[in-house]
């Protein structure tokens, strides 16, 4: 029978480290892995904000399609 090593949730490291030894959640300016993480987070927030904006009736996509005749 195969045994698996498990870690309890209390053994987790206090800060997730990136390969360069810098905190992944640090807000660093420039082309860094941290900047890509923040870019993805902000893109997800923007996408969800647009979905809610569209659901309440303010649709940029629908208005553009209406203007071009679809």
C-alpha cells in the first residue's frame, strides 16, 4: 500500500516565496513575476466589474453591435 506524506495546514510557510526570494504579493514596479500576478488579479476584477455593468443594462458590446447593424 502506498503511503502519502501530508502536511497539516499549520505547517505551511508564513509567506509564499517566488523563485527570486521575493514575496509574491509584493507590489513591485517593472517586469517582475509579482507584476504579472497583480496584472492577472486586476484583469479578473475588471472582467467581473464589466459583467455586472452589463447585467444592469449598460452594455458597450451590445451598443456597438447595435450601431453597426447587428
